C-alpha cells in the first residue's frame, strides 16, 4: 500500500461520467455518488459493481460523475465501503455497510461498533 494512502483506498479505477461506463467483467467493488460535489452515497456490490452502480444511479439526483473502486473480493469491497462510509458519512446512507448473511466480517475502522 502507498504510504500516503492511509485509508488504503488505492487509486479509483475510474472517475467518469456515469453514462460512459462500459464494463464487460463482473467484479466486486464500491461506488461513490456525489451531489453538488459532496459525497452523498456509498454503495457496494459483492458480484458486479458496474451493474449495481448503474441500477442505483437512477434512484436519486446525483452528480453525473461516479467513482468506482474495483476490489479483488467481496470482503475487500466491504472493507473499502466501511472506510468510505466512515470518512464521508454520506447523507443518503442510512445504515452501516451490511455484512452478507453467514459472514462474520468486522468493520476495519477503529471505534466503530461493528469493528
Ligand atoms: Zn464501521
């Protein structure tokens, strides 16, 4: 990990206009929506972040730019989602990132009641 990357988020694969996203592989990941330039929602897909992101985008009036963090596994996607959730406290996220049924993952953020 990069030393100047304390949240271990890495470099987003792409920050682009939402309607330009084209992806042909299903990959876990996290997506970030902004409204008026401020992070408004963080979402995750354990299977196909691009398909999930496209479906969610229609749900609210977000800025056209979306940030996608591809991850190597659902667990890594969960950890990234938690870090972004705690960093930005997005207004449209009502609850803490969910753990899939049957998993016993813990939030990586110190002090969180899910850690
Ligand atoms: Zn947490």
